[in-house]
C-alpha cells in the first residue's frame, strides 16, 4: 500500500492502451491557475503527480460558479480519460453538469459539453413520455454520479460515454419525484442525447459506477434495487415475487444505451433485504452481481456480501455465494465511513477474475472510526478466495469523528479496478483512510493505493501409455514402456497388447483458473487411431486427476475433437468454454483434463525385418490454456513428448515359452 495524497471520495481507472497509466480521483488542490483534481501515474502506481485543469479556462466556460462532486474516472478504448461530475449554476434552478476530459493520459483536462441541464428532456423509463429535471423540497443536489466509457476494442459502441446521476424529475404537474438520469454521448462528449430517467420507485441506483457496467460486446448493464412488488401498482417484472423486501434488478441495453429491456430480477428472495447491488458482464448473456444484503437464512439481521452469476441473460441464476468470511459469532464486517457501507467489485475482461474489496472492522477493537481494506477474488462468482487483509499495518481512520462514531465526514464510496500486461496481472484498490493534517481547505483523510499482484497462469503436461485394461505397458531392459511385435515369415501378425492407449494429462499448475484449452497431439508414426474412421471415435476426454475410469468424468464431445490422416496422424482437442462443458466450471489449480487416444499398429500384415527392431515410437503433445473463454485472456503454453519401444519376436522362437515350431531363423557371423 502507498499513500497518494489528500483524499476523499476516490476512484481508480487504468488506461487500456497503456496499463502503466493509472488515474486516481479525489479531493482537488488549487495552485495558482491550476486545479489538481486527479492523481496520475505513468509507472503502474510507483509514482504520482497531479493532473490539472486551468482555473481561468474553467472560468471562461462557466460564469456562475462551480463545484466538483463525487469524482469518478474512466478511460475509453483510445486512452482518453473522463472524470465527472462538475456542477455549475447560480441557483439550484439553473444547475448544469459537465465532465472533464483528457487526451494525454490525465495530465491536462478540458470540459466536455454539458451532459445534464434543468431543461433536459428525458424519456421516462417504461412510461413512454418525456420528463424534465425539477427542484424538490430537499434541494436539487445531484449525488452518486456514475461515469463509464466503452473501452472494448471490438464493441460496436466503442468509445461511447455513459453517465448516471441522481436527479428528480417532474412526473406530473404537482410531483417532483426522485430518480436517476442516464445520459450517453457517442462522440466523445461533444454532444449528449437519448437520456432516460428512472423513478426511484422503479429502481434505485445506490452503488456509484458499479451500478453500471459495459460488456465487451457493447451491452450496457444497470443494476440496483427495485421497489417491492407489494408496494407497486404494476410489478416491474412478472417474474418478481410479491415480497415485503426489495428486489435486486438488472436492466440491459443492447443498442448502446438508446433503450433498456424489461427488468430482470436477479435477487428476488423473500428472505433477503438488500442494501446495494453492483453488476459486471462478459457478454449480453453472462452477468455477475454482487450485493450487500441481509440473508435471513444464512445470516439473519446481518449484512454480508453475496454473489450470483447468470449465463442465460438473467433467466436463471446460480446459488447464492457468500464473500466475506464466516466466523462465530457471525457479525457484520462491511462498514460505513459516513455514507453507505463501503465496498466495490470489478471484472477483469482479460483474465475473467472478479475482484472485490471492502472496508472491514474485524481488527478495530470496537472503535467504529477504524477499519482495514479486505479483498477477495473469484473466477465464477460461486466460490471465493479466503479474505485477504490488504492493509496489514492498519486499521486506519476512515473518518474524523470521535471514537465509536462515524457520520457526515467520511465518504460515499471506494473503488477497485484491474489491469493486465503479460506477466503482470494486478488489481488496484483505492480508499481514503488515515488522518491528514492539511487544514480546512482539503480533506482530513489520505488516499491509499493498494496493489494486488497475481502470477501468470501455467499448465503442465505429462504422458503415459497403457493397455485397454489401463495397466501400464511392460518395461524393457532400459525401463522404457514396451510393445511386443510378432513376426511370422517376415510379416507382422500381432502385437501385445493388441491396442495401446496414449494418455495426455494437462494439469493447471498455476494459481489462476483456465477457461479454455487447446491440445494438439502428434501420434507415433506407424500407429493409427482405432477405430480409424472417424478418428475422433478413438479419442476420449476426461476431467480428473488419475487414470481410474471409475472416478473420472468423461466430457467427450465429438465436436471438440478433430483428426488428420497420414503418417503420423494428429488429434486436436478444443474446449472453448470449460464452464459450458460437462465440467461446469473453469479448470482450477491442480485440476486436470486427460485425453486418451486408442492406437493400433499400422504395420499389421506388412513385411518387416527383425533387424529393424527395436523401434522407438514418439508421441508429442502441445497444450495451451487460456484464462478466458474462446481462447482469450492470458495464455499458458507447454509441450511434452514421450515414447515407447517396439520389440520384435519371431513366432516359433524356442527361447519364447509356448513357441513349438521354428518359423524363422537368422544367422549371425561374428568377425
């Protein structure tokens, strides 16, 4: 962990075009004409400097005062950085919101066009009419902004910028109702349009930027808490239960944010009461949600972090998995720093890893002003690593109130992001922790930056040979596996064993799961797959770690196996998504995929000389594993070869038991 500087509500983002370029948002610092409101690193977080906007420039654009609220940072696929939100307006009736934009990695910033004005026309979600922002009795303060750019290079909506901000709208002549406005720009912030407004009674976004996510295919996901169906005239989704508790909802846009689907009920259980929900996705079909909630079955009246995953667009969901450790007594550890409970999660599109961090009070000795950062990770949202204390020198102050009480001077959110470069897979966590003696013009907390580093994936390959009963081949005088070839009158008439099983064992020898796998095996010359046509009928694939067929799960699918004729023959296995196979999950560390190829001797019935034996027959296998489905993410390659010998005997050789007739004689002359 390193200390960046004076802190506040802080976020972290990594430049996809340069993973060493990281920005961390937080409390601004004025220095003459410079307004330093973001810290920038160009060396992966080792050193930091301030990124700046010119105060005189801001004043030339905005003439009636401005303030910077809840800064959230993001990068698009070009490496342009966006940070929001700046709010301006002489009165609450003339409020306007802007983003800052940088085209130099965060060193300098200019303003985009305003993304939200008081006269904005917004489509009332699920209502088919237009509404406009308004000023309710409790003020027009626009809090909890979310800012995210589509940074995926293959997305059809690449570089779109999306914003969520809390804002009330005039839903009828007498009602100014609270809700959330969604805005999008398709031209880098030059213009904004197609805004959508969601009523707070429809769905409440309480999770900052992680209430919004963008998948690599351009799908935009929104997640939040829907009002109970019991208290709504029309239930948001017919699949929702009628409960007294709130419902976790996911909305999806497949047209770049122009419109959103009917809600999907992701958490719809009468035993669960939700505090906040966040979402991530790898496609329009695979959604991950993490939520802080009270599970009356697993942990009554106590908030804990839970996760679920859907692989069919939200129609069905996995069982609930808990993230924070279970202890006795089992009490709530995710704590507040003066606002909502502090936690965040992100999904690495390169490795498929879910990273989750939160402020935790298990080491504070009863002082509610102190906390640590804790961290866990998962590759499937169904099982999580043991919790890791990311601040071993803590706990640190998370607010500046008196002992045992935190309110109004902490933060609304913390953040986690991830980055990948070959050989350097990292997660980055930022939070404001620790008192800072900085006077009245800055935050009284410090921004802490934590780096979590993962090793590269690896895969190991071993090979062995057996007979059809799975007994290892006999060994020759050199200790090598052996097949006996019988000759009669110079013609090959049989082998012992009649068939040989060539086994390849591909094992995940690293510490990260593998989601897809490809194995190419070049079989020994003179040996053919049996049955030969189609060659894949001779191939069987198993999930397990031993050679006992009674304990292995066969996962053979003909569509995953291809073979080539010729001499030597080749066999190729491709598994594009292990989770979608009969395995049902990634290949975890220590787990194996075994490939068995049945071989018969291709020289049967041919003339061969005794002097041409013994022969070595070599089998070669190349295996590549990937951390993501469809052969993406980090790859781990390996190659291995093994051989067996063929020892010839002549039928009728009196030295061989059971041979009564000499059918072939060779004369040797010693000089």
